[in-house]
C-alpha cells in the first residue's frame, strides 16, 4: 500500500539552486520492489532517482539503489553526493564520524567532507581502447572535426563511457551533437577539453547518453571520476583541479577533484531544493 516517505530533491555540484544536476531521493524505501522504484524514476524523469535502504554489508551506513528513467545503475556520482546530503539532512548518522560508507551495486563507496563539500572516493576505473569505427561515428555525431580529437578511451567504473579528449574547452562547448545519431551509436559519450591556462577551471566536460534516455547530462560525477583517473594517471591533469560541466545547458556545475595518494576524491556542493514526502 502506498504511503508517505521522506523525500528530497537535491541539486548537486552547485551551491546555488537550479545551476547543478538534480537528483530525487526517496528515504525509507526498504519495502518498495523493483517495479515500483523503476516506475517512480520514470515519473520523476530526472537523470537519476535514488532509493535509500538498510545496508546489507558490514561497515555500510546505508544501501543505495540508483535508477534512470530506463534502467538501474550500479553506481553514479551525483546521486551518491545528493543522497548522502539528503540522508544527513534527515537525521542519518554514520558509524564513523566524518566518514560515510554507501553500499551500492559496485560495492562500498566511501564519502567524506572536503572544504565543507561532500566528496566520494572514486571507484577504480578500467581503461580500454575505443574501436576506430566507434570513434569515427562518435566524432561525426558530435559534429567535431577529427583533428580536434587528441585521445579516446573506454572508461568503466560501473557506468561505461566512451571518452574523447578534445583540443580545447571551446571545442567542447561548440559541439552540435546529433542526438539521433548518438542514440543509434548505442554508447554513452563523454568529452573533455582544457580551458586556457589561468582560467578558474581546468577543463570543460560534457556527457551524452541519449540511448539511455538522457540526451545531455548536466553534471556527471561518474564520468568526471573516470576522466580524472585516466588523465591524472597520464600526467595530463594535476592532482587537484576543478572541472566545469553544464555550461552549454545554462548550468554552472563545478566538480572538485583531488588525488590523495592512491585515491581520487570527487567533490561538489549540494543544496536541497525540494523537501517533503513522496507517496508511493
């Protein structure tokens, strides 16, 4: 039987409402089944909707399930930060002070506060080569000249991204993607390019997932986590930097990245925009 459950809609990677990426968070979701969660995610029509449940693994503070309007994800970055924000705001208390441990499809994910922002420890990324035919199709669908592509890799940290490193942030912002062609390609595509030296952000990022019902995602934690580990590992980006995403959509997402030893932390501001109950 449907009942009222605590609900938050949190804007992530921004301190100012409406400039980041929203996530819908349903607390107290243990008795919801897969179909009910999927139906609510389709109804919210956000890039992700999350459901907080009691943990099943030792050491976890809560368990998280993440749904797009079309599928369930094993991990996603902005839902991780937004859910932790909502969980704390509604009285959640972690077993270890200063650290939150989230259980999700990829296992246990650790969060902490960095400069008053929540940040998650990026799951390990698997890096692989992109088939030349896929690169060519993605380049054509994005409307970018092939000479602007510096590098390309498949990045997998739960979500799987075909990532293109372009020559400049201006090239990233000037993309004119053919969403139908990208959907036909059947893969999620992320692009990144450097801002000029001296800018307040290091890189510009865009994320396209029309095959999953998300033409362009405003700000994408999982993609930025993968890009950071790939490009920091290659010596392209420093241990600490800020990425911008969402500019082309009228947003102002800021992703704060810091590599601390073997761990890359992905952080951002979070702000509640809607608070109340969801009846389901």
